């Protein structure tokens, strides 16, 4: 097949995240199976307009929003080259039902909903919410592909009926590292408000005041102004000496840090799945998370990790302290988390995704 992916970011975009990692894994597998894949995306500073990544032809045009307007013209000009189109939705879709007459699937990690209010100021947030409510009506007869039970449930509430649920796989590097001597916690994500890093900092402040010697590692990058505000918050909380910001790291370094940590903390407003939680689990590092869509799918409460009783820094901290005081339970969660991660393979996920495309 000749497959076109429409996604506002590609694997090399500095702002790419878990959704791009997942899409990349599927696309690489399709190429290995003999299919041709083109990934149409946006430009970013110093990016090339076109290049090949793992056999995938990446075409970049327009900025993060203009690319949505350019995509229909690109498709119409090249429609004879493609057999199927993947319309990847990140708050805004590519509106393919209006101009693509060939088989297509909408690939969505999460329904944005409240995320609009965290990510964008007024009136953009209101416009985004309105557009989201409109486009799901346009897509009601389109096949959807998603990664978690929570998103599947949200889609059904919105009237979407044809949904394929394919859990993400995981790359599984074997790290031979020991846990840190003192309790060490890690947060891994793009540093934006909706990801909950501020709540994690507050929770760690609470933890530190009660158990003393401990560390928090923050892995990821964000806009300069927001990074500065986080540094200021660390100073205000009096935890500067116990918090380390690593910025963007390599995959190997990320897994090393995950392996050395005792727990991963996540306090996002909403996730599609929470891939980093599974990555941590693969290194025998359980998670303590908020009870939100995505995270409540990737964490099995009291089996592979802990879902906080309330979505507050205090509740997150209490869950951490309680777990640290129960070494037997912590050991059981480590084993269960590892085994759960081992059960999620890209081989299985990509076999299911290509079967979905072939069935359209």
C-alpha cells in the first residue's frame, strides 16, 4: 500500500512527543512489511523540507497551524500516489472527510476537551472547543484508531462507533543499573502546564519534608518562559538542592534515569496512554499517577502502580510515602509493572495496525 500520514509533527520535530514515537514505530514497521509511507507534517527551525527517516518519506510544509491548510492542497495534487490516508488528530483534525475519497482512518490519542484551557489562552481555547465539538459530527462515519480504553469511551460518548483499540508497544532496552541509594523520583514529559509538572514539584516538596533525603529528576524541555517559571517555583518551594532538570536526553539516557529511579510521578490533566509510564515499568520503576484518562489505563491500580485517591499534590505525595513504607508491596509492584510492560510489544501492535489499514 501507499500510505499517507497527516500529522502536525514528525519524529525529528523538537516538540514531538509520545504520539509521534508511536506513529513512528507503526510507520517503520509498515515500511519493513513492504509498504510505502509518506508523513506530511509542519516545518520547524532549520528543518529540511523533505527527508527520509527509517524509510519513511517526511514532507514538511507550513508552520504548526498553517500545515493544516496546506495539507488538502498537497493531498489533492498527489492523490493518485496514495491508497490510504491516516488523519492524525491533536486537538485539530485535517478534515479529510471533506476532500479524501479514498480509505482513511482517524488516529487519535486523546479527545482534547479540557486540554484546550490549559494549552491556549482565551479566545483560542473556546474556538478549539467549538471546532472539536463540530468535527466529531463530521467524522461520525469514519473509522477511528486509538490507544486506550479511556479515549475509546470518550469517542463513543461523542457518537463515534467504528473504533479500533490498539495498545502501544514498547521498545525494551535491557538496562543494568541499580536504584539510587536514596528515594529518587522522576518526571518525564514535555514541560507544559497540562502535563502536571507543577503538581509534581509540589508533591515532591511534601515528600521531602516528611522523608528527608530524596531527589526529583525532571526530564524534558519546554518554552523558555515556562522553564523559568518552574525554576522560580523550585526556589519558592525550597527544594532547589534536591531537584535536577536534565532537559532533553537521548533514549539510552532516558532509560538509564528511569532505571535508577524508584518511582515515576505523573500528574497530567489527560493522556492518550502515558507511554513513559510503561517505559518506566520496563525498568522495574512503578508509577504513582493522577486518576485521569490515559494514566488510569497504563497503570493498574495497586498492581503495577498507584493511582492517587485525589488529583492533588498532597494525595500524590501521600501515595508515594505510603508505598515507600511498604517494601513488600513496592517489590510486588516492580515485578508486576515489568511483566505488564513485557506483554506490550510493537510486533503485536503493528500487526494489528496494518490489519486495520488492510480492512478499510
